[in-house]
């Protein structure tokens, strides 16, 4: 089913993101995650993609098995920064062969050392990939959105112009980068709608489960940390178990508030964690225990 249509039928839509293990590691871990979460009946599962292409086949393989073995709709992420047009075309052919018809089209992160990585001359921005995938007519295309602006953006208004460009190029739904302050998301939504971006914009929620994780997130995305969350880190910095519990409570509060305010969906970054994600889904009321 086209994911854009799922957002027309059910509210709020629950989706889960999983990632393929690093190259050289068995795919078992991701299937273990799926074994532990699919009974919650997510509306779709998205599978991330390594920018430099080493997980190309893994993403396609996992996304197709989500459909065929787990009978759940799948969304394959795809980046273009390290690919030629020919390579992109071959990945899309492969997705078509495996009947994966939903793609989250991304540029991919710029490598910290560009000399180490081949950058594409064919693609500079996600909008080019979106236009190309949409022109095939066989895929429903989604894109990324940044409530606090993309890390490279000098102004949030520029980022919003570029977001409109992605929708105009063919993106039919948007999934946001993680954020920890819902007010930022609500303000962002006002700006998005003011710019006549009418497609579903789905908040991406990442529960904080350990201290190392938050440092990594801040380095990668530069998102704001509300005082409440900061106090939580101070209070539980020497108690990993209590920090994880508090992180789960925080995510549940965030989700409940978003749902109360009419979010069309919740996209959970699972980090391949099973018990914590189950607890969040049950306690926030996204799914009942019997499901
Ligand atoms: P773009 O939309 O191309 O934007 C990149 C930057 O360029 C922004 O600052 C934007 O404002 C600017 N820009 C865009 N168009 C123009 C233009 N025409 N002129 C000037 N500036 C422009 N990465 C992965 O490697 N694999 C994944 O699986 C993955 N999944 C993700 C899922 C989600 C929900 C999100 C939010 C991000 C994900 N990422 C993933 C990270 C993403 O690849 C990075 O954030 C990347 O740096 C930007 O990708 P984009 O598609 O948003 O790029």
C-alpha cells in the first residue's frame, strides 16, 4: 500500500524505524527486532540506508522481507550523495522487483572527510532524487523534514523553502528528524502549512536510553535539549537503569502530547530495542496490550 494513503485512512499511524547491522554482521539482529515488534501491528516499518552504499542490498533485502515474511508495509530509505544516476536506477529496479513501493528519498550526510568518499556529480540535493523516483510513477516517495532546521542551513526559512521544493518535486509525506520539545514541532507545523505544504508531516521520536546516545545526537543534529531533559541527565547520570526509565517516560509524555494535539502519526526510531519500544507503545496508548 502507498504510505501516503495510509495517512489518509488511520490516525495516528504508528511506524517503526529499524537499521541494518554494520557490514560484516549478520542480519539476524534486525530480524530479531522485527520478531519482537511486528505483533504490535505497525502501519509500516522503515529501513535505513548507509550513505556510502554498503548497505544498499541489505536495505532492499530487509524491506522486502518486512513485506513478504512479516506481512507489514515497508519503507526503504535511500540516499543519493554517494551514487551515480545509473546506480540509483539499479537500486530502484531492485526495489521494484521486490515489490517495495515506498521510498524515503534522502541526500545523505556529507562525509566529515570528503576525500575519503566519492561524492556524486549526479545529485546534490534530495529533491533531485525525489523527482527522479517520482517520475517512475511506481513509487510513493517520502522525504525528511527538520523542525529546528537542517544542520547545514543558515536560516530556517531557507530550509523551509527547500522543504517546499522537495514536496513540489514529488514527496507525498514527510518524516521529521528527532526533537525533544514539542513546542518546536507545533511552531514548525504552522510555518509548514503557511507555506502551503499540505502533505502529512510525521514527528520522529527517539527515546533517550543512555548518556552516550545523547552526546552522539547532539553532535549529529544539533537539536535543542529542554531543561527538563537536561535535569534528567544530571539526576541520573550515574544510574543508567534509572536514566533509561526516565527516557522512556519522557518519550511517552512527548508522544501522548503529540497525539492529543492531532499528530497524523508517530514514527519511532527503535534503535533495534525491543522491550523499551514495546513499553513506550503500550503506555502511550498507540497500541493496546492485547494487540
Ligand atoms: P536535502 O533535503 O537535500 O537537504 C540538505 C541541505 O541542503 C539542507 O540544509 C537543505 O536546506 C539544503 N538544500 C536543499 N535543497 C537545496 C537547494 N536547492 N539549494 C540550496 N540548498 C538546498 N541518512 C542516511 O544516510 N540514511 C538514512 O537512512 C537516513 N534516514 C533519515 C530519516 C529521516 C526521517 C531523517 C530526518 C534523516 C535521515 N537521514 C538518513 C539523514 C539525512 O541523510 C541527513 O540529514 C542529510 O544531511 C540531509 O538529507 P536530506 O534528504 O534532508 O537533504
